[in-house]
C-alpha cells in the first residue's frame, strides 16, 4: 500500500542524531476577493426558454413544462484535430460501459466531432485515485474533481502550477466570448476557480447552496402514521417510532452533520464563526457542538442507527435507504430527483422528501450554505494553445444551457434509445439510458443550473422550491465568501485525526467529558494554526 | 580451481540468461523504487519543478524532521502497538492452525474426502476482504442472521463486530476463516516429503500414533515451519490493510489503527508523502532487525533459517 510499500531496505535507527532538523512546513494560502475579481470571465447570460419560476440567486430557475422545440446553441463542431481527449470524472453509481461499448458516448462524440474517452471513477473513493495521480504527476487531458476533495489537498496551488493549464488568457474578461456557453456560467462559481493568481478551472455551478438535507421515506412514515419532526425531541421520538430491529429497520443512517446544523453549529469553511469579542471560533469549541454530539451519541446508544453502518465502512446508507431499511439519511439535494426517478420503478409508492429544518435550541433554524462549485474541471498543462482551445470548445459544448439540443443530448442521451418522451414531452430515461449515462459529459462541464419538471418525478419542481425557498431564509452568511483558501496542511490533518476521536465519543467508546481534552489536542496540533491563518485572511480582506 | 571470467561466462550463460528477467524485475520494481526513500528526509513536494525527478531534486531537505514528527505522534505509537499485538496474537493463535490442519488432512485416508475438504478450505482465500467482512457483518453484525435469531428469542445481544476490546479476536478469526486452508499447502508438501519408511520403522519399534507424530512428523516439517515463522516475523509490522480500514470506524482508531492505516490517514490522505516514507522506512528497519534476530536464533537451534552465511 502506497508509501508503506516504498520502503525497501532497513537502516538502524540507533545512531541517528535527532534534534537539529526542520519539520515539514507547507503553509496555507489565500487569494483575496479583489485579486480574484480582476481575473473573472465576463458573464453573458443566454436564456433560451423563459422560466416558470424565476428564482433569486443562489437558487436556480425552475421549469414546469419541458420546452419544445429545442434550440441549437452551437453551430460549429468543437472537435477539429481528431485526437482523442482522455477525461476522468467521478460517479456515484455502477460503472458505465466504456468507449466502444457505449452508444451514448458514440452519439455525443459524433456530435462533438472528436472522440472523448472518459474514465469514470467511483466518487466515494475518488480522493485515493486523485492523491496518487497528483503525486505521480500523471493526469488525463481533462480532470473533473469534486471541490470537497480538492479543498483537502495541501499545496494544491503548486499542483495547479505544475500540472494544469493556465486558462487565464482564454477565459479572463472579454476572452471568454470565444466560448459563449462558458460565458453563461455565473460569476460566483468562477470566483473559486483561481489558484495562485491564475484562472485554472472551469466550474460546475451548484443548483442550491445547501451542503446537506435530511431525507426521509415519506411513504414509510405515512404508513406508520408518524409525522415529520419539528423539534429535536420529536426527532428522537421519530427515531424510536420508526426503528424496528425485528423487521431489520432502523431510523437513521449517519446524520451527524445534519444534527450539528439543527443545533446551529457554525458552518463557514467547515465550521468557523466570529467570536463575541473578536477572533474566530470553531464549532468544536462551541456549546452547540457539545449538545449535537451528545444527542447523536444517544441515537447510537439507543440503537436507532443501522448496525451495518456502525459495523463497516463498506455499508452504503443510500442503498439501505432505498431498501426501506433506513428511514432517514443525510445527503445533498442533488441526490433527490435521481433517487426518486430510479426507485419509483423498483418500489411502488416510493417517496423521498427532505425534512424541513428546525432549530434544536428554539428560535430560527440555521442553514449551512456554500457557493463554491460542485466540481472543478482542469485541463492538462503543456498541450499547446490549439489543443487547449479545442478542449475548451468541448467544455463549451457541455455548458450549453437548458432548452438547447446539446443540453438534452448531454443530460438524457438519444431519444428512443436512452430516453422516451412522456405525454408532456419530458424525457424519461430507459434502462439503457440508466446504464450508459454516468455524467461523462455533464460532470466535466457545468451548465447554468435549472430545475426541470420531468414525468418520471412528478411534483419535483414544486417540492424543490417549497423546500429551498423556505430554507434559504435561514442561510448562514459565509464569512469567507469569494476568498479562495488553501488551508494549512497541519490544520487539514488535525481535522481528520479529531474526527476519529469524535467518532469514538459518538459511538460511546469515549465519554462525552473527553470532549474538552479532544478540543485541546485539536488546538495544539493545528487547530490554532488554522485559526490564526483564517483570522489573518479575514483581516486582509477587510472583513 | 579458479577459472577465468570468460570461461565461467561461457559455461554459465544459459543460467544467467534464465535469471536475467527475474533480476531485471527485481531491479526495476524493487531496487529503483527504493531510491524513492530519500523523500523520508525531505519536505517532499511532488509539484516542484517540471518533472517527478525535479520534485525529488528540489524538495527541501529536512534531515530527520519527518521522523521527529512521527515519533512525537502518540497515534503512531498506538499504531505500532496495535500492529505488534496483532502479530504476536496471530503467531500464537493463527500460525499453528495450518500445521494442525495439514497433519489432520494428511491422515485422512479417503483421497476423495481429503481433496473435498482441501477445496472447501482453500476457497475463502480467493475472496476479497470486502467480501469476507461483509460476510461476517451479515452473519454476526447487529442486523445480521445471529442478531435476528437472538432478537426473535429475546436473548441478550452479542456485540462482536463493534467491540474494541475483542477486536483482536475478531480479526484473527476472520484471518483464520479466510486463510487457514491456504496455509496448509506448504505443510502438506513438507509432509509428503517425509520418507514413509521412517513411519514403518517407528511402528516396528513400537511407537504409537502420538509418538510417531512427535518423533517423525514434526521433525520432518520443522525446517519449513521455522522458515515460515522467520518470514512472518520479518513481516511483523504488516498485518494487512483492507481488513483494518474496513472495520476501523466500527471499533475506532484506538483498536484498529495499524501502521498501514496510519500511513493512509496521516500521510497519504493529507499528502504528507515524506512522513509516509518515514513510517515505511521505520517499518522496514524493524522488519529487517526481526529477520536477522530470528535467523540467528534459528541457527543457534541448529536450523538452516532463511539463509546461512556458510
């Protein structure tokens, strides 16, 4: 395994003189909002279809009716050189067939005029692949990576400089006009694509600002006659009522993040907020976190969390949720429509809904928010100007907005093969479509996000906006909005170690009274270093 | 008699040609990568310069800084302690089992029955750890077969998959279930190599079953057993990776962190390559020392060991 296997020969340790050496010393880095503003591409929105629900940023526009006819957004074929473009992107589902055995890839590649050869990797273990790939400096032509993985990598600005193309000259300011669809992407998302003073990635903008939602199986709770909890005690009662080990059913998957949010722990950049009297404090140090920890450890202790998730890392919460073995899980809102569409075919009456958030402490609830893109797409360095432009034209094609034929092909495949049309004209995926589509093109290039009604998930648009518009009122102000931050490695490292310890408390292996000591260790091993860095960053940005 | 180099080459070239691919393999995949160990003494930044080689050349030298960080970290010593306990526990409770099973198997008279038992006991070796652990969870976990039966009869729950204090027994049981059959192969070969006339002679001299086992069978496989024991000791700081990473959350870091998972969480995930290499070097150093010591002891007891200087 990795570095462990690197060692080949032994050296006696005895004679070593320890004491006169330096420690590894990577630092954090931040690019200020003002520096970033100078690099951003001009934003030139294109609206092909008028929305039925015109939403305020950061919510997307909603469409209740599928448009017809669709418009062709791009006249020329992006591909010219005839050379294959290798891509890598994550996917949370079964691996689709590869190039040569996949009609969807053939169809899109024909349209692109060039062969894109995607390598689709399991999203849950993406970080392992990414780490090894970056360490070996061996990257594909196009790499799409989730922002939460990128954020964890120390010295990523160095990696960008060494491995990925500087896109500033192609995309900054007016230059982006050469790629009119990329120019439609929101400025908010571009803000985070800057490393080391260079525009280095194309963003996949998020369609909502919420990192988590607490989903529950409404069909099952309705059948059991259990209502939606509105207080933390009701959530506990919900857990008690829905857990039935004799039938192999437990109320919860891992939901610690959501519980923290209900207890109003801070969430900026992982959990920071301004302290009364100046400076920053991290969620671990707050009374709210202690309460959230206590509550969640009670859920574990009282046997409301599915034992498979307790027992093994391999346990898949969504799979158990789909099978009705777990009643409530935390997940991003992005999982909603896909889950409903897929499982409706398996389980009659399947109904996944997000629980409206509430405050465990009384008063208004708090909703964590984020504005950074879901994925970043990088282009390999040193491919040459023409090749880089060709790849950007492919990404431009991928960015064609809703209402275009390109969007439909990208998102649903070929009519009659990958989807059929419902009576209302909306595409409904076929089995082939579900098998062959895995974000191969949609994940490597973002589009202006939209929420669209389709016949396979009726009421989704209404449900989505009902939830998001009622939640957005409680959105936490992100202290670091628009600042590109690379956290100090010591800080990132100590977060991993501390989460291990907190896990011990959650599972009842350590008493809650140990929290004080855990926080002290966290502070000494990088927590305070992270605090000092972030405080300095805020001051430098005048906040 | 000393022949000239040319004459020896002339005589031995087919042998040399036959070893060349293996030697090349060893050189390319073992000795050259060994040079990468220099990063244990660097604040290694893989993104320096224009190529991977540049990164080696341009990263800062920090002497023993990585080792200091490592030795200062109590989590590292937890991992060392866990790894050594598991190794020792398995030496006592796992290592002898294949020998016993092999002796039992070799005494089964029916060839059909013997090959059936062999096939069945080899099979789990070819399952991946994910499968083995899923199997254990499905059988013994809180939602598993056993738990459901206990619940049905209102018996107290038997929590074995998430209990840190019995974790060492759990992982050893898993390892036994997976690999005990596979481990018999080499001992069966050694048993087959024992001259049957020795058994006949012992029987003629009036030795019973136990005496034959003690005076013929065990001495016959002793050198193989010692060889395997020494190799296992040299590997004492590796107890596997997947098995532990999969169950780490279930019982917590305190019980389940071994050196390889420590490297994964503290070095690979946060990309502290220098620290990871330092841990790897530490592991290799201890492994080498253990091999040398065990080999010395084997020599002292009149065994051949892994190698001999004579």
